């Protein structure tokens, strides 16, 4: 059970199917910084980084920073984490990655992505066999 800040960051990152590099990109630091966070080598993580991670993982900053010892929050990931895990089990990691990329697009980008996916469906070699 993750009890330190580093353990919680690692647990949440892995449960979201992210690499250290991917998390680093989202908060604006190198992969090596994430590795240090997870090992507990860095104690003064920027507030902005903590806020981004807390929002990204759907947990309060106090939980992420191991100030919140509420066992229920430790044992039970947020609703969003459970949903992501369910989607990954049912449809695979590529689907989760697609959703993660899709939600980063603005409305025009999302419309374009849907259009391009529909175009791919018209090509038989890309479709699943019925």
C-alpha cells in the first residue's frame, strides 16, 4: 500500500498506464525528475507540479503529498482511475492512450480526429473482422 509521496506518485502513474517520461511531459519535467520523485529523493516538488499531478490522477493534493492518511482513499482509487482500468481491460491500452490524447484536443481537433477515424474505418485492412 503506497504510504509515502513517492510511492503514491508511482502507484498513481502506473495505475494510469503512464511512463515516467509521459508524466514528466505533462508536468514539464524530465523523466529523471519523476524517477527522483518516486524514489523520495526530492522533497520540495513545485506546487504547480503537485497540482497538475493531483488533477491528472483525480486525487486531492493532500493525498498525493501523503498528508492524508485516509485508508479508504489509499485502497480505493478514484472513480476516474477505476473507469480507465475498466476501459483498458475491455478495449486495451491503445484505447486508453487514444482517449488521453483525444481529451487534450480542442473541439475542432476532436472533430478532425473523429473524421480521420471514420476515414480509417472505410479502409478494409484497418477494420476488425466481424
